[in-house]
C-alpha cells in the first residue's frame, strides 16, 4: 500500500466451506466482512472474543453483487456459485470437523473461513483503502483436507480468479476510480516487485 499507492486491494485465494451438502468445491466466497475469530481473552470462567469484525469495501462488494452472467463449470452437471458471507479468519489451519462445527455454532451465518483476511483487512482499514476477499472453496475443514488436495485447490483458485477476471475486464466497473483494464501485457522486472511480493507468478 505504501509503495504502490493502491486504490483498492483484492485478496484472491482458497478457503474452507462449512457444509458439503450445500456447497461445492470451487464455489466462491465473497466476503461481506471478516471475523477474526481467534483474537480472544481466555479466562477461568469464560472466553471473551476480542476480534473486531471488519466490513468489506461497499464499492467492491456492490460490484460483485451486480454480476449477472458469470458461469464457471465445475463439472458437466454443476457450475460454481457465488456465496456472499461473513468470512471467518484465523491463524489456525483447520482440518477437524468438531472444531469447525464449534466455530459455525458460534458464527452460524458464516459460510466459510480462511487464514489471511484478518491481516489484510486490518491494514487496509488503517490506510482507508478499499479491499475485499474472494476465495474458492477447496475443502470443508472436516479431516479430509488431504483427499484430492491438489486438484481441489486448482479448481478453487481457478474459479475465484475467473470471477475476478469477470470484474476487472470491464471498461466501466471502476470508471469512477479511473481504473481501466490493461490492453497490453504488463511486464515487471523481478527487482521492481521483490520488496512487495514473496513470490512472483506469471
């Protein structure tokens, strides 16, 4: 944010869902807000949550909610769904159905979770920068994370990226911010971004 002076920030990645009977691998969670669930005070008699729920950018959320014709096939018989929800965010890598269900009992209207959003939203809030989290479901945090892990992660990130491309290939979506799609491929020298990114992807 300091170096690039970003007008908005989009976090794209993979997340866990909470209900395999209603959600599919490859469905995309779009955060209405982020709930930092593991910031808490643990006392002798009770546990008090200290995590402050942070709202997504209303501008970005509005743009995703106005998508009407996105179609990303997950199989011959199903396509990805966009799920707008409060997203759980914590430093735990959850792969335990009992722990997952404990969280969903506490936050019953949350449809999924991940590990990085709380940090992003906290920084963007302090810099007053629009941000939103968009992540594909790659597992259900139910003890089966290792099954078809690679294929599920590829499907999840591909679906999430495809949804974001739908937004960012429009000439009008961010016109008021003076943001337009690049018509030519952008080439960065790796040294230009080495102090911003951990890894550089083509």
